[in-house]
């Protein structure tokens, strides 16, 4: 009898131990699972554009796609607030201030120096990521150096102005007897002013006489192209800026009707009928921008993230546009093209 009681007692003890062990495991799992069930932070990112939604769509879609590859889904763990200047520089400060008032975690600036300055003036603490437009950010005063930005601004610079000489060389190779160049630029954009300044000596070295035509408003395009018909230049160089970018199709159509070979900074001009473009690979730039956003949202400071420069460039040629103005693209130029539109 006593032996049976002892066995029963030991059995009950084991049961208690098992139940106690199971209870400990349950409590441990519960403690671990509670933090995991806490809602993840939804980051709020501002997007300040120099353009209108229609002409900006290719860029923010590219950046949004690159962010998605890094795990950021708009509406789930990130919210994007867009502000569009529609080419109006005077709107930049107001729109930048609006984004700051929303208490965004970061601002992406898809515009030139005017828009970067507007964001910088609106906040000294919220990180700012440049998409890659404008002049040298050091020369513009946005950062202390490319390697050590030193403030709340970092991002990508696409060397838009520095590539002007290369575009001019390509146009010279493409157009026979090319001796006179017309340059369309917006004097209100600092990068345009610098670009023209840097183009003139390159043109002279190539034996080309260059003349800059200032355009300050959309209604001036018709008058300028009418004047160009009298001047009869051999080629056209179109600078980058909100005014030019928001009037892509208009410029392309006017150049075609004037039978004027033109080179552009952005491939979007070529995709809507322009002749040729040469510039930084935009897809690569968007991936870089997304990488900056990812690093900053994970705790990195803009001042510690070096400014990136393009590593890949692309030449886009539109043979339809060439045929329309009666131009034959030399084979040596076609062979260097990254994309040919037929």
C-alpha cells in the first residue's frame, strides 16, 4: 500500500512539473509574441517636385518601384506625400513648408537648386535627399563636400551641366557641316546659366558658334523658334529645367517643324519624338535615391552619407525623328547608342 502511494505521489509530482513547464513555455511565447504584434512604424516621406504630376510620373514611379524592391510599400509601411510646383519656382518655398508641417520623416527633392534651397530653408533637421538635378551641390552651397555633406542634405547629383560638352560633341558627330548652335535655357535656373557658360568654350573648340536664347515663360517658345528660322542654326541644345521639362512635346514638335536637329538632357524628350539625348542612367539614379531613403529611415544621418555621382550614362537616338527632318545618323554614332527608337 505504501509503495503504491509513493508511486502515485511521484506520478502527481511529475504531472505538476510537466504542467509547470508547459505554463512557462506558454508565458515565454506570449512575452515574445506581444512585441511582434505591435504595429510597425509607417514612415511618412515628402516628395517635392519641380514639375506637374503628368510629367513627373515617370520619375516618382521609378523611385516608388525602387523603394518597393527594398520592402517599402506605399500605404503599408510608408506614406508618400506629393507636392508639385508645376514649373513655378515661386511655389517651391510654400510647398516645402507644407511638407515640413506634415512632420514627414524625410523629404525627397525632385527639382533643381531652387527646390533644394526651398527645402533647406524650410527645415534644418528633417533629412533631404536630392534626386539628381541642378549644378554641383557643393558649388551651390547645399553641402560642404561630396564625401562629407555635413548637414541634412545628401543624395544624387547627375552632373547635368558637366555633360554638356559630351552632348555637343555627339551633335557635332551626328550633323554634317555643323557650325552654328542655338541653346535654349531658362535664366531663372542657376544650373542653366552655368551650363551655357560651360558650353560656349566647348563650342568654340569644336569650331561651332553658339548663341543662347533665354526663355522665361511657355508663351515665348513660339517666338523663339520663329526667330530661329531666320537665324538658321545647324543644331539645337535644350537645357534641363522645369520650364523645358513641362513643355517637352511642344519643344520637340517645334524643333521638328523647323527641321532642327536637337540634343536633350533627358531621354523623355526623345521618347516623345526628339532626336537624341545623353545623360545619366535614370533607373540607376532612382535605385540610389531609394537606397538613401532606406538608410536614413533605418537611422543613418545625411551628413554621413556621401553624395553619389552617376556611374552609367546612356545615349538614346530616335530614328523616326531623324527621318522626319531628313537626317541620316552616322553608323559610328548609332553603334554607341544604348537605345535606338525605330
